[in-house]
C-alpha cells in the first residue's frame, strides 16, 4: 500500500470521509436561497449527500433545513440521519398524493430511480424513471432541481473516439436507458413549460468501498473469479466528489436544463484495473472474454471546467478498495453489472 496513513478502516470513518465538506461545498450551501429537499435519499448515494449538505451548511455557519425523503425500509438509517441533524420524511413517492404532502423547498435533488430488476418489471422501471419525474417536475415547478441521470442515455461509443461529451448522440439500448431518457425529458418539459431551472447529472459509476465497479473487479480478482472484458474501458468517480458536484450545480441550474457528464477524467481499461488489484491483492486476474471495440465511456471535461478535478485519484481509490476487500470490510453486495452492453438489467 502506498497510502497507509490515509486508508479508510471502519464504517464510521468511511461515512465521515464520504460526507466531509470542502470550502466549495460550504460556499455552495451558503449561496442556496431556501432549504434543500432530497427525494429518494435512501439509496446508495443519498445518505452521504444529505450528510454532506448538512455538514457543509454547518461549516458555513448558516441555518438551513436539509430534508431527506425516502421509503426508509431501513429504520436505522432514518434514525441515524436524524441524529446527524437531517430531517427525514418516510414516503412512497409513487403513492397518490404523496408529493403534495411534502413541504415546499426552493432546492430539490431528485435521486429516485430504478435500474436492476428492470427485465420482467419494465412497467415499474418506467413508473419510477419517467412517470415520477413528471409528477415531481410539476409539483416543484417553482424550485431549482438537480436530477441524477445516467450515462446509459448515450449510445455505446467506439473507444477510438474517446468518451461521449454532452453533445454526443442520444440513443439508449434497453428499457432502463430508455426510461432514464424519459426522466430527462420530463425535466426538460418542466423547463420549457414553466421555466423551471434544472441540471441533469449524467453519472458514470460513483464508487466507494462497499460497492461500485472497483469493488466488483477487486472482488473478482480476490476470489479468483473470471472478469468479463466486453465492456473493456470505463470511467468512475469517488462518491463524495460526485455529491459535491450535485450541491454545487444549483448555482448553474437553467432552463433549458444544463446537462453534465459526471465522472473522473481518466478512462481506464478493465484489464489494467484488474492487474492493479492483482498486484495489491497478490492474485493473478482471470479474464473470460476479450475487449470489444465499443464501451460506455464519457468525456466529463465540461464538469471539470466548472468544478475542477475530483479530489481522489484512481490509484488512491484502488489502494483503499484493495485494503478494504483484503481485510473483510463490509460490502453492500450490489453488483454494478458493468460488463452489460445490451442495456438489459
């Protein structure tokens, strides 16, 4: 390990690092006029986003409500967020009338969505990813909205051309990507119909130590399982950095919506990442296929010009993940299926 003094060794330390604000985050919260409402805050990124917002507001010395809304099937998570100074509301957002029961807020983050399990339950994916955003866009037409989207709205890219920028052709494969495009269209409709200022964040693989593409690859190396190379190159970003961009995007909301690819600047091969983990974990990677000419990759230059580069490098992330895996760190056991190329989830 090259960063022994900076390794993350416990869940509390991980949660602290995922929600540690910078001066830029504090300034972003200070500049927000009104409170912050986070819809779909119970997923993989939502709790750390809520904590980051709360800590950033505290760092700025301002009074501001941070309200996390989710089904909260995990009551312990709801209790923890409340202890951290975050208001919580338990709600099934698809339930008739649920959105009308929520408080007004000048700033809304939309994080609710569905990806895995789409095959066989396409109707639910469309309801979450397209119908619900339409309802949210109308309910909060007078708010600023930052909505999480995905790079799956783009077509697969010939790797010789580099990653997709925001002007690349839209043409998702599979119903998940199509429904995610439907989500974007709903917020674009709100911007056109009511002038709702928005930002659409096309996220490529946020990672932390319990889940993500790096965890998937490291686990395969550690367990001596084959790694599928068909989707042979990728981008990723430390989850805290992605959430920081989310908070800072409110200053750039506009109508029509600002579209931003969110990821790290590096495009790395899966084979290279696997060999890097092999060196760290003392195991030789096993591969089950060869690389194809196409992959889901992005160019996030536009976001980097606005917000700078991520604070954590790929090498640091690989050091952290390797230590976490080899020392039995807790995992969420939610594979990313990064190797899927047909859009079927």
